């Protein structure tokens, strides 16, 4: 894995509590991994959406 960098993020207590539940139940080893996974999934979704929007639709296809 590439070198990790530390960033600071402010989150509402409810999200922190939910992350802690996932860690407590053993779904993730720690909060950082919960956040990394959430960011990976968001980036995949958004980049896919942008990629499909950028593809041009032929003129004969009615949107």
C-alpha cells in the first residue's frame, strides 16, 4: 500500500458512533479503515457517473 498521509476531518457525533459500532462488531479494524472504504466507494461511484456522462450520446438517440 502507498504511504499514508494524515488529514483532519470533522464529523457529526452520529457518524462517529456508527463507525464505532462497525469497529466494535469487527466489520472493520478501525475508524480509518471505515473512512477509507467509504471514500473508495464514493470515488468509484462518482468517477463512473462522470465517465458515463462524458460519453457522447449519438444524435439519433432520444434522451
